[in-house]
C-alpha cells in the first residue's frame, strides 16, 4: 500500500498525535489505562474558568469545565475526558455513551486552516489553553470520517513532557498489561470502504491505498466469531500515518463478524484499538482470565499472522485487538 504524499493534506498535516475518550469517572478510567499502558496514574486537572478558557459550544459561550488526563505513549497521546454537566461537546458525546471521541492534529494556525482548507465543516467547540498558550477547535466531521477532528494550536514550542504530571499510583509503571504500550492501530467500521478510503486518503494527503478482501474466494482464512466458525468476510484498507495506522473495515452483511455486529448495534465509527504482541494466545488467555471474552479470532487475510478481538469494553469502553506477526 502506498502512502506517499499525493497532495497537500486537508489540514496541512497527516500526523495524528492524539486519540481521546470520554468517561463518566476519570479517576477510574485513568487507573484502567495506567494498568493497560504500564505507567503511573496521571493527575487529572479541571480546565480553567471561562474567563481564561473562552470555551464556545456551537458558537455560544459556555462555562463548561471538563476534567482532563493525558498519557504519553511511544506513538499517540491518549486523552481521557470527564465532561462537565454544563452543555458542551464532550457532554453531548458522553450522553450517547462512554468511549472513543476524537482524533487530534497539531497545526500552525487554526484560523488560517479553517479559512483555506478545501472542505468546510461546522466548528462544534473552541477554547483557549490555560496556563499554556494556544487554542483548540473541534470540527464536526463525524459524517465523513466517523470521528470528530480536533485542531490544536500551540504558541511557542510544544512541551514534550506529559501535559498531566505523572504522580500517584505507580504499581503499573513499566509493566504494560499486554507487554507493550504502543497503540499500533485505530480502526473504524464503515458502510462503504471505497468512499471512506477516498475521504481519508484525501484528508491525509496520501495516495489511494489498496482495498483487501477477506473471507472471499482466494482469501478464505476461517475466523472464529462468537465461538463459531465464520468466513468473516469483509473489505478493508490500511492507511499509515507517522504515529499510528488507520484501518477502515466494511463488513459483509451476510457474514457474521464482530465488525458487522458493531455496525448494526452502534453504526459507523471506531471499532477497536490494536497492539502488536509476542503471542496472541498468551495475551488472549490473560485477558480471558481477567474477565474479558474473546469476540473473534483468526488469521490475517494473507496468512502472515493472527489476530484476536477482545471484549474489553467493560473497563476501557473500547475493543482491543491483539496482533501477532509470524516469523519469516
């Protein structure tokens, strides 16, 4: 699959540097993600009052002050958010359920990007960083990209250290649950992978990627879904960005799979985050022992490795995929 620059990225960059989740209880969620990532529990903080944060929600000022916590990983930053009860975008999203919320990009200047970008989207929420200098803007891009996009503008050099001080419970430090704290992939289920691929490649400014077909003639790697054999038919593509891979999956409506189940129950949107592990069996068994069932497992479409989808939604509000590459 090619990822050379075909044109200028829609936002001026294709570097996804953050993925974010909304939760009802940020302390509980922080403890869970610290265990998953093998780090100390970050000290969450509450956003500054409106006089400093200047938050607007669909153009109207709001006094909302969300609680935030950040995890720095070898790739993307993970942000956890506990929304205020006051009207704001994060509260609107949490009212629909806990879990994944947005991806973010660092850009030079938000106002210039919004003015010059070829495609126009409604700005859902804006605000100022405090005490750091800079600002953010959320674009309502869910219909096209199946996620909100956040634009981040920092005045001066962005700090490399975590935005939340790493203090508190250190029992998990250096011991990631899966043996790694690098999130390799985020994946979205879509109804039309060709249209989604076209949109994402244009947005990221990369050459069109190859669309693969799994479970069909010539690629009949049998999967196990819900404990039963399944062809697990799907059409999918991978788009590589500097920090994380994006996968788009269109499940076949006549072939039972975790992707189809997710699409029918929740609609288009994020399906999972993925980690490469040394042994899928070992980590699958570990997660099973911890009370997380296996949703689906099988071989890669080309037989070069194996995967397992784990139902970790009860703790992390997202499915985790385990990936193992076979040695050459």
